[in-house]
C-alpha cells in the first residue's frame, strides 16, 4: 500500500507520487489547500528568508492559453497534436500550484542554499497533500523554463521550481525504480 498513513515511518517508507493525468476530483477545498501550503512552509530556511512563493492556478483555460502561446512562439511549426500535448498539463488534476523560487538578497545565505530550501518546501508540499488523503506530483517540464511563461507568472528574479498537481488517484499507484542503497551510500574516511 502506497502513502500508508498508519505511522510517520510507514508513510515515509511507502510515499509515492501519483501521475497528474490520472488524478481526478476531489482535490483539496480552500481550507485544506491552505493547510497544505502552510504545512509546506514548515521547512528548513537558513536566515528566515522565505525564498519561495506559491501561485494557485485558478483559471485553467487562461493557463492553457498561456502555455499554447509560449509553446507556439518557441515552436512555430508545431502540429496541432504537439500543441495539444504541450498544454495538456493545464487541465490535469483538480488542483495546480506553481512553486516559485524567489531568491532573496543576503550576504550570508547563497542562492544555492536558498534553492535547497525551495526543494524542501516542494517535498513538504507533497507530504502535506498525501497526509490529507490526496495524491500529489511535482513536475517541471518545458513550461517551467519558458521565457513567456516566466514573464507571465514570475516577478523580478523569481523562477518556477515546479508545478504541483494534487487530486484523488483514479488508478492505483505503481512503484518506480529506486536506487540500491549500497550503490549510493558510502562511508568516509
């Protein structure tokens, strides 16, 4: 059983993201989404800089139109099927949150450390969604790096760290390959 909430240890040992295309309603209501985001913010953040922001995508048609404009600008010869595939994520899962890396000026905390804090927020966001009985998925994809999408969503030096899809799984979750611990763990000296 994946995302087994019987204990914290069991949950962490069975945690599994879902596929956005396989997520259906219900997603979290406004109160639950607020709790999920507040929980995500309980993360390591050296210097208390809060180098992250959340953007809830509430108008999926407008987001799909933005993705279509951006994809067509970058791929002027794209065929209709390619465009449809490129914007499909705009309509997946009942809830879509963009996690934004918002680097803060600091003489002590380098951007790379701030970016790690954003990664911790992303993992906490998934944990919080799962703890509330939903399934989540963290995807970056082409849109996270596109300049037109960036200009429409981000402010200043911000960057999209990923798209977070939250919903109810329509299909059973499947395991994915995991590393063999002895292949990636070593001792020193």
